[in-house]
């Protein structure tokens, strides 16, 4: 087994967990279906193509910054003439007075996550190739959410889960010996407190997408304050030093 590290950062992210057309939510962290979809996108996989290899991957998430949840309110179809109304299932337009469709779309603003991806060597190598030379533009849960660079923390990594405790932290830390950081684990003891998320894709087809639930464990760890930064410029420099193997 081997692995890689992803850095998920950008102005907006949205990781739908229970989305419907009208209400498009976001989980507070990258979902398994979203991460598999990101990798499938870089590999050029079309909807409905097999995901058996990517299904063997595991994801451990470090929450650098949880971000701020915001809602974007949209309308569509308002003020259109009868022949251009939003169609209904029977092919007819929506009735008079109901021509406008409203949607509420949730996003995480200014969030940053570091993700350890582990799995079989050949799958990890394939995923790395896709991330280095993506077939399609990767996005953070929704196509309107492009990632900041670097997306792939491209340096040798024997144990990506342990490396989560060494990657520079995208958080300002001042006057403390350590900092509390949340981790989300795909595995844990059944006796430990855990929750369930409905984010395991069984089909990624355009219309009939299907998911099942899985358990997820959350823990809070105390990391050295030295992993934190003083400002954005300091974080950019520290991250570049990390990628080039320069130690502080």
C-alpha cells in the first residue's frame, strides 16, 4: 500500500451529501464521493464508467480551516413567455404564477483540508499521473469551485497519514505551544464515538446516481504550533519549502 497527499483549498468548496434540486447542501468536509469524483475527473472517466479501482482508496482528512458556510440563492425561469417556461415531467410548462424555480446552494468559503489518500500502489500511481496531468479540470465538489494550487503535494511520502502531522498548517497560530486540529478517519474502533455519512458512490451515472452510508470517526489532535503560520505569505513560503524538502 502507498499513498499521496492532496491540498483542497479555494475560494469556495461544496461537498453535497443530501442534495436535491432545490436545496443543495454541503457537508463540512470533503465527502468520499466528491474525492473519488475529483480523481475520476483528472483521469478522464466519464459518468457510468467503472470506479472499482478508485473504490479501493481510503481518505483521512485533516481540517486546516473549516471555512464559513454561506448560501447562494438562485432563481431560474421567471418572466418567461408560455412557450419558454421551465418544463415539467409531463412536458408542459409550470402553471401560471409558478414559473420561477428557486434553489439554495450551500458552500464552504475559505476552507482548507489536507487529505491523505492510501491504497494499492498501481491505483495510487494512476491517480498521481492524473493529478499531474489532469484530463479535465478538477473541482472541489462542484464545477464552479476550482482548486488553488498546489492540489497535489507532490513529494515522496511513505506514510501519508503520518505526514498529516508534518504538513504546514493553513492556520494562523500565535502565542501557543500547540494547536487543536480535527481529523476525520475512515476506520476506527466500533466502541469509539462515530457518525455516518451517505457518500459512498455505487453508481455515478448522470441520472440514476446511487450512494450508501459508511461510518466516519472524528478526533481532535494537538499539533505543534510551529506547523502554523503568521500570515498568508508565510504559509505560501512554508508550503513551497515543504514541497522542496526544506526543513525549518
